[in-house]
C-alpha cells in the first residue's frame, strides 16, 4: 500500500511540476428599465482557477454566484444561484497568441427562484446537475495575461429538480446551442 501511495504522489508531482496555473474569471451586470424606472437588475460573478498540464490538456473549476431582482413587483422577488463546475480543457488549435479550446464540464447549481405572491416573495428552491461541452477562445496578451471568451454549449444535458418532497425532475438536452450565453473574462497565468 505504501508503494502505491508513493507512486501516486510521485506521478502527481511530475505532472504538476511542468503545469502552468491560472486564475481569473468573469463578472457581469445588467439592468433593464421601463419609463425611467428599474424593472430588473442582474449580477454575475464567475471566478475560475485551473492548471494547464501541457499544450493540449488542462483542468480547472468555476465557482459561480448570480443574483437578479425584479423591481417591478411590490414583493421584489429575487433569483440567486451558486454553482460549482469542475472541467477538463482540451486546446484544439493554437494560432500565434490565440488558443481555441473546449471545456468538458460537470456542474452543480443550487438555485432559489422567488415568485411574487401578492406583496410577498415565495421561495422556489431547486438543484441542477449538468454535463456540458463549451467552446472558447483565449487571446494571450503576454505570458501573464489572457482574455477569454466562452460561447454557449456544443452539447449539454441537465436535470433540474425542485427541492420538495415528491418533486419530479426536468431534463434538458441541447446540441449546438452556441447563442445562449457568451461570457468574457481574463486569466492571470503564473
């Protein structure tokens, strides 16, 4: 057993010695108004960290928080979500300072979508588990900084289930859904 443990530690050390680590993520804010009054505002924070093992393969994790509020209702219901999403990254193409990649991602999200019931907000909690393949492009400004854009999903499967007794899950499958979300962010490589 001791030999196996030492072999695993040595293999991990060998892989990570040559690995390049990065931290970064994306940040977003939006608001909409009607007749000069705010109707809805939303905030998203997606920090990310990972390790590039070689020119082709890497791994990382996104930790996310998002929140939105509907100001048009007296109850002012809000939607919040916390996400944990580890991924494996394959860099398919390098063209000078540009890298084209795809992330294979497993994501767990805990979400609370409040609805208005008169002047009160009612909690609707549910959990979402998903598998995604997401394409992206990184532009390396220099050895330390990169600008990153991620585009929707090539393939996605998710299952969403309300956090209540006897609740049924809703599953979703999509193929080549590249327009549903575009995010921009940055990485600091060290």
